C-alpha cells in the first residue's frame, strides 16, 4: 500500500499532465472498492452522494461524519483519495485550516474548499473573505509536509450567479493564495470551460455530472482540463436503478428489472 505522501505525489503528477483524467466519486467503502477494481486512477468523495446514502440533505452531514466516511474510503483503496470538504465546515479562515488538518490526519491525498456559504441569504462568501479562507487552507496543507493537493472551488454557477468574469477572478485569486487545483462547477458549455482554462495557470477540474454539457473527455483534454470529477452522478445513478427495480416490484409485482 502506498504511503500518504506517495499517493499525494502521484495525485499531483496526474494534474500536472493536463490530460483530463477521470476521478470517480465514491460514497462508501463498497463503491470505492468497485471503482478501484474498474481501473480508475484516483477517487473523490461526494457530499451529495454521502447525504443521499444517509437519507439527509446535502450539507447536513457535518465535518465528523464527512471525515469518518472519507477515512473508510481511504482504507478501501490503494488509490489517492480527494475529499469533498464542502466549505471546510467553517466561515472563518482558522476553521478552514483546522478542517484541512483533520482531513490530512485521515490519510487523504487531497481535498476541496468551496466559497459557498450554505446560507440562502448570502450564498457566496465575499471575495476577500473567500481568498483568506483558501489561503489559510493552503498554508495548512503546505505546512503538513504531506503534499496534500488542495482544490479551490468557485461556486457561482451552482447558486444563481452565472458570472463568468467573477468566477475567473476568484479562481485566479485562489491560485495566488496557494490552491493547487481550481474548480468551477456548473459551467454551462465548452466555451466557458475553455475560458477558465485559458485564464488560470493552475490545473482545472471539470464536473461531468448528470446535467453536464455533452462533451467528451477528449474534448476537455484538448482545451486544457486536467481532471474530470463526477460529483454525485454515480451515487444518483445507483439510487435511480434501485428505485426503478423496487417500484416495479411494488407496483407491478414483476421481478424482471435485472433482465436485458
């Protein structure tokens, strides 16, 4: 089994190659094992997928539950694992730093910090506070000596603020603050994705979920995307298949859901 530092170094190298590798998102140890067996090179966790499996809303699992789940996934695979740490479960920079410290303790190769507040009245943190939060998280990651790969997320497009200029300005500032990977989930098309890639110097992650633009991995590699993540797409697909089978049994009394 590779060490945490070896996994983090490999994870960092994958991003530097800018080849749009796919980081599949697991929601428990079982899914992590299956995705590992399929040959993926790295795994992510998913806050929405975990919440779905626990029967709660996304954003309501909390730091302790999130890190316990991440630990189980780390233990289930030899691959680098990057955790969805939401907003690092803190509004202030010190709290973000603390979350990164705990994330490193569970053996993760990387993790993310987002600028969404979780508060509907003010969905996105103000610019300067957002940068300060990323800076604190990056300093904690660097100071650990593990090579932990920090992903900074600009969440505008997921929260009713489709402002590409502000999104790019935030990503540029997060890179300057020390983030290793940049991520703007919800970009609507290849043109906006390319604009992000051309505007920043750090590797870019692109979310390819259930409502993503109809583009291929080769399309994304061609415009400079370094990493493709799947978010909760696999968890939701598994859940939909279960509901389809259970509904057929309950409503029709048939058991043919598994036939092709």
